[in-house]
């Protein structure tokens, strides 16, 4: 009996032993360090704010679940309450509850001892853990966190909502606050709390901030490093999602879409083409101009380019790509490179004339794919072309959601070196390309708050072309960006089998 009591005391005295011996799960060193910092604050009633910024899929949620189960058991003789907040009820809060249940059921000391109440409260003895949604519309008043207040995915919870409704929950007992998430922009709740934690560290020397990147995770989990290398090859090291989700680097909420480095990535070494070479496959991407220029009569084409090329009206722009399929055989990339070889722009052309000219270009180039802006006036044009050309035509309808995804996908092409501009001595083609680059330089992006990662991008209204001083549009830029849609089509071009990769972090607590 004494040996049994001693073993139980050892398990309850160390969260690592609790997870490993009773739960069959070994916490990694970086998880142990965070858990100990939280427990030190809880046991000392210090009321510290512990902030964790981990890469995606590095064990942040698993750590929380083991820590929650441990505290429920340890404080089960006492009437204490913990509160955990996630950005949404479905799926994030539901997933968090399922993870906790898995840990409770796998651990010999908690299995069968807990009770679920009211659909969102877990009780073990007298101790309770309450799960809440941090959605802007959630009603969460009247709850107290006497022991621990956890904010999961803190980068996605509104600061005003947190300060008004959640922060006061820890006030009466000065409970420990535990903020977890992945890096995003500096103006998020997670970013604010990280800066505050570092300031407190500088004052008393007690560690509160834990920022981990993919390279550090890979030292303990080599397969994770392989997974991240694949993402870097696919998206590029400086893609915003790679920087934040894997390397824990904050980005600006508002910035230029094309940094000087990205503009340089656009430049290729292949020549432009005035006609197909007879060997390679090609693709068309068309951005259709707006209603205000539908009845104008002037027209320009590739062979008759005015100096500068920019006018006061948004245009219909066609970008012609040569599909370089050689990267498909690369196990890390596995996707084509899109090489611009030609362009056409129509300003003020009637739909019927534009339709006829597009058919002539299709006959000359025989594109394998034809992505068309099917929004607004483009809907009718797309329908007519689809009737004539069949499955070659790929409609793309612009919405806030679809344009956001297109922007992220286009950034991935640029950052990974899979979008390339031609080189040419031809003045006409160089004029078109310079016009495209001026639009790219003028393009701005803004990442909206929230878990959707909504991206707004484009040339701001009122911006002027620095060369012509006419209004600067983004027709050539949008036409070029539509090549990102082709990734969904060309994924089947490679002659290879798909092997399901193992989870880079080993056994996960499955969420169904």
C-alpha cells in the first residue's frame, strides 16, 4: 500500500509522469517547459500571463489537453473552476472538448471519473472546466475562472471581446491566464499579450513567453522537418502562411502585395513567344473589364500597342502561359511552373468583337485550359465560350472568399518560383510587361481579423500610373493571378501515385 501511495504521489507531483506513466504519452521538452510555467503560476497564485506561440501541428492542443486533465485531477477535492475559450463553437470548441475527453479516457487516473455537464462543462470531483466560444456573438457573461483562464488560438479572438467579457473572469482570484496560438499580425490579442509577457519577463526574470519555430520542433520530431520542407517548397519560405504558421513570425496586416523580393521572383529567363512552339501546352487566363467600358469602340491588341498602354478605363486582359510540367517530377514541388509568353489587352471592345478575337486566339494557340473571369459581364462571355470550346473553359466567379483564396494561392506561386515573366527585346511586349509590373507595384493587401484569414488585395481606387498619370487598374495583374486556378487542373498531369504521408508528430488524438 505504501508503495502504491508513493507511486500515486509521484504521478500527481509531475505532469510529465502523469502524461507518460498514467496516460501513455511523453510530452516533448518544449511542451514540458510550458506546462511547468503554467503550473508554477497556478500553485503560487501568481496570476501570471503565460503566452505560447507554436507552429501548426507541433503539439500545442495536446499539451493543453494533458494540462487540463492534470489540473482537474489535482484539484478535484476543491471547488475550483477553469475556463477555456476558443474562437468558434464549431469546430474549435467542440474539437477542444473531444481532445480533453480522449486524454481523460486514456489516462488511468481519470478514466471513468469525470462527468460532462450541460454539454460544455467537465467535472472531476469538485473541480470544473468550462468550455466557451469566443465568437463575437457568443453570450458568455456570469462565468468565473478561479484557477486558470485559457485562450486558445488567441490570434483569432477579438481584443475588445476578450477585454470586455473574458478578462474579468480571472479578476476575483487573480487566476493564471494562458494564451496559446500561432503567429499572425502584430495587432492581434496574441501579439499584444506576447509583448506584455516579454515586458514582464524583463522586469522579474520569470519566463512567460514561449515562442517556437519549425526548426526547433524538427530537432525533436525529424519527420516534422520533412513536412515543413515540403510546405516551403510548395509555398515559398516567405509566403505569409509559411512565415506565421511554421516559423512563428508576425506579419503586417496591411502591406504591399509585392515586396521588392517578390517582384524579383517574378522575373524569368525564358523568351516571349508570338506564336506557339508546337511542342508545349499552353493556358489562357482572361480578366473581363467592367460595365463602364462595354460600349466604347477603341481597341488595342498585342500587335498594336500604344506607348505606355494605360488608359482611363479598366480593360479586358488576357495572359498566355506556357505550362512547364518539368517540376511535376520533383517530389517536393509536384506542380507546374507557369511561364508568361504573351499578353493581349482590349479597352472598350464590345462583347461580340472580344468573343470573335478570343476564338481566333484559341484557334492559333490551342490552349489546354482557358480560365475566365465569369463575374458580371464576364458571365455571358464565359457561357458563349464554354458552349463553343467545351471543357477547356474554366469559369472563375469573384467573391470576397474566392478572391481571398486566389490571392493566397497566387502568392504561393510567386514565392515558390512557379510564376515567371518572359525576357524580350521586343518593345511592344516589353511595354505590356512594364504595365503589368506597375500594376503589381501598386497592389496592396490587407489581412482581415478572424479565423477565416480573409485576404483583400488589389490596386486601391484613385491610385495613378506613375508613368502615364492615368488611373492605375489591376486588369493585367488579375489576369496573371488567375493562373493559380490552374493548379487544381494540372494536379493530375504527373504520372505518379499518391502516398498518404504519416502524421509528422506521431500519434494524434483523433478528432471525428
